[in-house]
C-alpha cells in the first residue's frame, strides 16, 4: 500500500492560533454587534500568486463553510483553556464561517506580463473580508495559511518535505540545550499542513529527549490549538494587535485605547491567566503609559451569565442570567458605579503589576529590554517579569535575546514561527534557498472607522496613511526604523 495522501487546506476551526479564540471570546462579550473589515498585505510583493493558485483558494473558501467544532474539540478547550467561559463555548458549538457572504477574493494579473488566460499567469491576490467582528475574527489564520500553501503548491514548487522533521528536531534541541523556553508560532505562514505536522513531530521528539537527558530548556507548547490537541501539548497565546486596533477604531479614542484594551481583557478573563501584554500596537512608550495606570475599582462592561470577576481588588457587579444580546459594549457600560472608598489611588495595583509580562513583536529587541527594565524600575516593580519575543526569530536571535534579558533581570521566552514552518527550505534543482512569503491580514475598520497599527518599526505601520500620521501626532509617537526590520527581505530575497 502506498503512503496516504498529504492533507491539504484547513479541516478544523481549531487549526488557528489560540489568541483568535481568546479574542473571539472577549469580542462576543463586549462587541457582539460591531461590524469590521480586514485587509491583506503581501510584504514580499515580488512573490506573486498564479491564477491556478487563485482558483484553488476559491475552492478552499467553499470548504471553510462546512467546518464545525466537534464535541471532542469542545472537551479539549474545556480541559486546556478553562478561562474560555461557558457562554463562549456554547456559541462555538454552533459556529460556522460564512465565506460566501463575508469574503471576496480578487485576482489581478501582473501588468508586466501578457494575460493569456492560463492558470500559470501570475498576479496579485486581494482579500476583502467584512462582517460581524465576532464571526470574521477567525478568518485571518486560515486565509494566511491557505495563501502560503497556494503559493508553494502552484508557484514555487521546486521544494519538498524531506528532512523537515529532523530540522525541527535539531532547532528545538539547540534551543533546549541552551536553556531556552520556547513555543511554536508557525500557523500563519506555514508551507502547508504537512509541514506543520512534521515540525510538531520534531519538536515534541526533541522535548521528550531533552527531558530524558535533563537539559535545562522547555518546549512550552504551540499557538495552534488543533496541533496542541493532536500532540497533547499546551495551547499558547494571549492577545493580538487586532484587539487594540479594533477598540481604538470603534471608540475613536487612541489616547485611551491601550488602557481600554487592558481593562476589558482583565474583565473578561480575570487575573492569573492570559497575562502577557502586547505592547507595540500604537508604540511601546504609549502602551507603557497605560500599563502604569491603576486598575479601576469596579468594572461592569457586560451583563449576564458571562460576567466575570476583573483583575482588581474589587469585583464585577453580579447580574442575573440574561441573553448575550443584552451585553453592552464597554464604551456604554459604567466603570465606576460603586467606587471603593477604602482604597486610594496610591495603593491600587496597576496593570503592570498584575500582568505576568510583556511581548516584544517589533523594533529593536535590545532597546525593548532596556525600555522595559527602566519602566519596571521606575514604578518600583521588583517581581521578575516575563518578556516573550515573537518577531521573526531564529536560534541565534533567541540565544542573544536570552542573554540580554536575563542580564536585565527578566525571564525570556520565545514564540518561534516562520523559522520552524516556512524557513529553511531549499530548491531541489539548485540548492538555493526557497524564500518564504511574508504576508499579513489585519483588521482594517471597525464600526465604519479605519483601524491602524503603528508598531515599533516603520516597516510594520498598517492602515490608512492619513490616520496613521494623525494618530502619531496625537500620541507623540517617535518614529523608529530598525535596521533589522525590512519586512520585504528579512527572510531572504529571491536570487539569494
């Protein structure tokens, strides 16, 4: 008997990153009626898809409509993600994507070539995603994974899976032997499902061997919930830029968007879980200003059975069970109905105290460590905090940032993505590197207003250019250009 066919496409709604589920949970609670749109960007624009890839993507979109969350998957979420409340899990049981209503894909042949009408003609792919935030939030990771798979299935086909499990094993073992704590973050830009599966096999085998040998590092899990379930590891993740971008666009309050995002995150999930804060949506300095603020005494952003205790000395006002349709968005909900007269601002805990640590996802990591150390010292926070590095990491980066972070008194951890599931492929005909795509999908608008991201590196600015400049002025944003942050070439360039 021959080998079974290699799986293609997406076959599980849990084949996504954990933070999409946590954000969907919070959006269901606070923003169930908000309409949004998403935009697609190819940061490697010279790497174009073909018409054949476009046709395959259309077929894959149709398949997404038929996927549901199984009872076994719900049971896994209950066991592994107890912070996901019952109201959300009930919603997820009946959830279906509606791609025919919510996604439009356009293929435009490249102007420099002749359009013969054949499937080999290359061009630009555009996605237009629109609908309720709570429904469309789950498209990002599948669309990115499928787009990457389409490119390497129809355009760059001069590669194979040979040695990928062993390469993942070797990379994982190097990290483990050097005492690194790391997780696998490769869903969005993987070559295909089979590549991801091979990587997980290699990493889990490395983790098992490392435990037997007593090496100091730790493989802490994967951001992909499906593979966490398949390999019985911990699903890892917290929140994405989308959360802050959507709130800022919805409220048109960029000055307070970071604190609103933190406040309602704690209101949904409470203290002690999902405690890594993402700092760079509107620049880390603006975020740290919000991070230093005291947590409100009373937060009542929602009504009904899904109301939870916020992470503060006070408690959420309890309510009787009501339907999710009665949930109020946070901008309409009272925040200080019952002030605590026994607690002064001076002795209230701040977000920085409550959160376990921060995630570095753009800009110069070494400057970030210095900035974080200065911030925590300034506010008298002595507890050892975590820095999660997640921006285009390779083994050498991890080892360098580990040393710098530990010297500064932090516990570093690493979310490694493209390096595991997309990089380190070679062209079988020449031995040259097969360059990975660098593609992103970001929320583009919420409630009719554009959504933007500034980040800590000019190359990652996203959204309406006029609004980007306006918000930079409003926040006093200082422009940063990091020499290692060229998004078009940081994973290599064609011809290398």
